[in-house]
């Protein structure tokens, strides 16, 4: 028969040797990779402790429980020693990193970050607002989420009128609003007329700018675009005053050589109404896909404020008259910078936007 009485002391001796060795191996590890390599040599699938566990088969049954508990305790001790040494190495590496540099981190950078610039739409918006401010208009603001009555009803849009089809929009549910209140993303900046005339008595000359929303999407239209809307109300205001302001605006914006064209047009909140076009800057009037082969690009709509708008806003139409106008900032930016597709303005490609810095 094979004598197994000496097997347990042999395993015990190997375990004692293992305990005396692991501390030295961890202590000599100078970085994390070497420390993890030492741990794998001790506790890995082919490590020394794994080899010792295979010797449990030769331990007498009466001693296996005690020996197993001792091996598990040794394994836990090794794991704790590994974690302690790993923390020490991390701390030492951090301290070395903090003290090895000779740079003064409180000094400003030598190269600096590249400077950004305003988006081309914002550049054009600020320029247009400044231009109208020079012409005597004040700057007003209106919310993007607007009441239907301000966006349509008080601006003389009859209920279910086909004119609302041109401004197909996005309706918005507002929590807590009365059941009969309808709200939407404004389709134009024209509600500035309603809000200003209901708060202030004439004379008034106000412009407002901001994002508006319609369900359009092609090279010259976007579901979201930016608009400037303005109006002037006073006694004895005529269409000649409107034409003078718009002509001064176009000349200051594009120069005296810029050709313009006035066309009769319908807008529910003005009577009479007109659209103003400028010569296409892309083809110089020859005709291209941008101007739809007409040689002209519409820049704004305008007209004399309809008396019904005055009545809805509590202004006496027998005493006061006025004019209103609206233009797309995005369209002006396209003409100013020769941008062939309006969608380029919203793709946020830094290579494109950097051209306008």
C-alpha cells in the first residue's frame, strides 16, 4: 500500500513556501503590468496556488477541510496584498506625474484655442436688425410657441381659409392650457404686430426676428428657418412710405446697383400686398435652378396692414394706417454669400461654417 501520511506535510510545506514568496514578488513589481504578471503566476489557471490545489487529492480526508480553509485564507490574503500594492503603484505614478513636469500650469497657453465665429445666419440677422434700427425701428420679441389666434385669427386669416395651407405648421400641446386653446410653432414672425399693438398705442415702428416653422423642405426652403418681420403704424401712412423704407433697405443691403422688382401678391393681413424680388446672384438673371429659371429671387413680402388686423388688436382703422413686411434671413444669407442650398446652413459642417468667420 502507498503511504499517504507524509502527503499532508508535503502540501503544508509547499503552502508555507508559497506564503513566504508572494510578498517578495509583489514588492519587486515596479509597475502595474509586472504586478499583474506576478499575480497571474501565483493565482492564475497555471499558477502555483492552482498547482497546490491539485495536491488536495492526496490529503487524508480528515485533514482536507482544514487544509482547504487554510488555502482559501491564503488566497484572500494574496488578493488583498495585490490590491494594496496596486494602489501603491497608482499613487506613486500619480505623484511622479505631478512632480516630473517643469511647466508652470498657472501660465496661459502659448498657442491658444482657435477662435470661433457667429453662424452666418446670426451675422446676417444682426446686420439686418442694425439696418432697421438705423431706419427708426425698435426691436421686439415674440415666443416661438404661439397662440393660434395671434398667429392666424387676429391677423385676419379667416377660419379654414386656403391661405393657411401655405403655412402648414406643427401643432403643440401645452400641459395645463384650456381645452379651447390651440397652440403651434409660429409660422411667421408677424404676431409681433398683434402683441405690440395690444400692449402699446400707435405710433409704432417695430421689427422682430427669430425661428419660424413650416412643413417645407427643398434647396430653398427648410422646415425651420429664420425671419425678420416688421411693421409701422401711425396716422397718414401710405404705400409710398412702405416703398421708400423697402427701397432704402435693399439699397443699403445690396448696393444701389441691385435690381429689384415689385409684384402684387396676396397676404391675409395686408391689403394691398406685394412681393419684392432681387436679381438672382447665382446666374445674374439668366436663369438657374436656384431662381427656378426666372432670373429673380423673392426676398420679402409686404403690404399695407388690413383694417381687420387693427380691429382685432383694438386700434382705430379710421385714424391709423400702417405697413408690414417680412423676409427670410436664411434667404438673404444665401444671396449674400452665394450659398446654393439652404440646407448647408443647418448641417453644422465646420468646414463650411469656417468660411464665414
